[in-house]
C-alpha cells in the first residue's frame, strides 16, 4: 500500500474503485474515469454486485491482465471464509499488487507478514476497543464497512456520518468509506470534513458495465479533485 498511502498523503483524499468483476476492460474504464486505485477480489461472493469470484488460480490470468492494463495501484480482497494461502499471497505480491483488503475477522495472522499494504475492513458488529488496537497490530488503513446488510443501497444518513467520525477519532490510520450506502458525489466533501481519507466506490454506485463505471468514477473524481485542491490551496 506504499503507493496508495502516498496518494492519500499527497492528495489528502483518494478515490478507489472496487471492480464488480476481475476484468481488465473494467479496470481501464475506472482508470479513464480518474480512479486513484482499484480493488479486485478472489474467493468470495460479492454481496453488492452479486458476483462470485473464484480462487486465486481460477482468477490469476485475469488478475495479471489487470495489473498490466493500468498504471494505478491495485489492491486485492484475498477472500472471506476461504482466504488465499500464505504461498498464494507471496505470488500475489510478486504479480505487482499494492495492498490487500480483508475483514478483520477473516484475516489469518500470516497476512501480517505479507509485504503488501494492509487495509483491514470492519464488520457491522465492530467493537471500538478492538478497532483502537488494529493500527498497533499492523493495519495501515481501515475500510469502514460498518453498514448492516439490510441498509445496503440506501441513502447516507447523519448517523452514518457520526459513526465514521468516531472511527477517525479512534484510530490513527487512514479511514476509507466504501459505498455500502448509495453515496452521492456531492456528499463526499462531508466525508472529508469528518476526517475520512478516501471513498471506495463499487457496484452500488458504479453499475457493472464499462461505460457506467467510467462515467460514475468521473463524477466522483471531479469532486475529489476539488476538495484535494482546497486542502492544498
């Protein structure tokens, strides 16, 4: 995550696109739209996009194509109930991935030895005392995936904003908000105001096709660029 962390440090706020499918065409569409980084998946069924991602071996060729197709940092979700093995994580690092992103309760301890950047995702049952310790245990960024599944796709509300704000105050690593809610581009400045360091947009807002991914990424990029300039200007 060295490259992703550099982007966050340089711009103050980053735009990550979580791809609904491991496709180099979708990756290029997100990069054209202005994504600062991408996230791909293996060993999991993606709830928001209803897409099933296979094992590392099943997805390996598509993952290689994605790494070759884009110049921005690419992260990987290595699984959930089933997670990439320690050997597979070594191979993933060798392919050129920048970071991994995994729920804390699914993260085997061997991941802490990985040379990849470490983004740790929360579950909606998170405990603030445990969150407080994640940074000292090796987490380098936090994905604030704290919305109950029944709330996916609904509008962002004030209670959500308060929870994100508390997380930012609780941990001293960058907090990234994923679009479990249907977050609108014009709501992004309010995320930044409470200290969030990035947004990760996925199928809930981007759709699953090249044109919609490029278009929606572009809409968020314009807002992200604006607030980044304000922060540095």
